[in-house]
C-alpha cells in the first residue's frame, strides 16, 4: 500500500509538473501576467493543502481508518473542510481582484515615464513608456528602442544609426533583411531613407510586432514585410537573396546563442549576394577582461567572411577600448579599401544618408589587432554566450 501510494503520488506530481510548465509558459503568463498569476496560484495552493486534511473523512468506507469506519466525520474534520472551502472561494475572489487591480500597468515607471503598455509574453516583459520627447521600448530592464516623438524616426539610442554603415560597403543594395525588430528603429529608417530598397524583418515575438505597429508607427507597405518567426528558421527556409543582413537579436540581457554560431553565419552567407554585407550588433568591450564576447564573435565571423570592419560606438570621441558599449561588426567578402569606406561615410554616400553626424562615424573605426586565440570559436555544439556576456 505504501509503495502504491508513493508511486501514484510521484506519477501525479510528474504529470502536474509537465502540464504546469507548458500551461504557465505558453498560456497563463501571456494571459494573466506575473503578479496576478503568482498571487492566485499561491492562494490556491494554500487552500488545496488545507482542503486535503478533510479528504480522509469523505473517502470510501473500506479505505477509512478503523477508528472512523461507519462513523460521521469528527467535528474538527468538518470544521477544517468548511474552512478549506472558504479559503478556496476566497482565493478565487482575491485572484479576481488582483487581475483587476494589480494586472493593469502602473501609471508611471521608476524613470518617471508614463506607461502606455505592459505585458508579459512568452519571452520577456514588454513595456512601452514615454516622456516629454521620447517613446521607449523595454524588454524586462533592457532598453530596446527610444524614438523621438517629433518625427517618429530619429533614434535616441545611437546604435541603430550605425547600422547604416552597411550601406557604405554596399551602396547599390536593393534587398535588406533585419533579424530582430524591437521598436522598428532600424527597419523604419531604412524603409524611409532608401526608397529603392525592400526590407524584410523577422521577429520571434508576435506581441513585439503588434507593439511596433501600434506604438512606434511601423508602416504597412509592400516594400516592408514582417515575419513572426525564429530568425534562424527563417534564414534556413528562405530562398531569397539579400544585399544587407542586419542582426540585432538581443532579448533582455541575453543573446540567442544559435544566432551567433559559425553554422548560423554560414547559413546567412548563403542568403547573401556575393558582395553582400552582414551588420551585427554586439554589446561588449573591444579589449580587456570584458571583451570576450566581441572577440569570440570576431573570431567566428572571421572564419566565415573574408573581411571584418569594427565600429565601437563612441570610441573615436575618447571612449576607452575596455568599456562595454555597442559594437557594430560588418562582415563581407567584398574587398574595399579603407580610404574608400571612410570617404563614403564622410560624404554621406553622396548625401543619401540622413543620419545626424553620420560623417563622424568613421572616427570610430577600430583598426587595432583583435586577439582571438584565448576565446572560443562559437559553434552549434559549443556557444557559451551567457558566460561571455558582461553587461554590468
């Protein structure tokens, strides 16, 4: 009897864990958000545990202890059952109250910004806020986008502007693929500034796509198509050829490892024109103890592409190489002289680029040696990106 009870309990527990994990990740969190879910679940568990005290009094007679067989449940058991039932009802009431009063987003966040939208998705907590001049998008505590309210296109975070450096290496680009949407700062600006280009964007989180359209003015146009899909699966299944591929796929404080590997970069290269350009956003230091992620990415990209160009943002204005910053790595097989690239940047590609201070981006070009012998080559079988990231 003891073995049967233990086995049954273990089986029920395992089944509950499976159902609970799947239901919580894919249904409850997106539906309820975290605060009401935690409160409601906690109260329900307490009520269920108290209710279990009364189960023995209402089971089949042959399974009751001899002391209780043929007798009415003791008063204390009946009282416990009533209390447990009251708690169950109370948990439902409190849970409903929490849904109404706790789940809605607060009026302002810790930065003093007005909260316009907040939701827990399958991947992160998405929040949209704004202050007097800027609308912000955050994934958990990571600042993803900051768009000027005056025109809806100017980014108050500098790294999306540096993605236009890819055009300096491929001025005749016609098709662009952007992996990672966020608030659409890169996608929208490419769409507006280069009317000869068609842009495909891939975003794994459908909620983010909806947020980009509702709050950040992502246009619906035949030159701009957005796909709700994993970026790597999209690349593997695509049969299109792109002149520029932009990878900006950070979520919260992490980087999807399968979008950093040698195999992934080879798959991207197969979708690129022979002289196409890959632009990759890396948050790291250029040198020093906090540079392992950049140097691993540099080693990995260098094993696939013939030429790499590195632009650590702010380095040319006196920044230290060992400071953590956004680094834009451009990878291509096209052989272009450094002087030509600098001239194109300083001339704004004949005035085609409208990014403010774009002509000064050439000052950030890093031409120093990048040592890679002590960092791993990132592959599908070994890509320890979490241990390489140094964000704080």
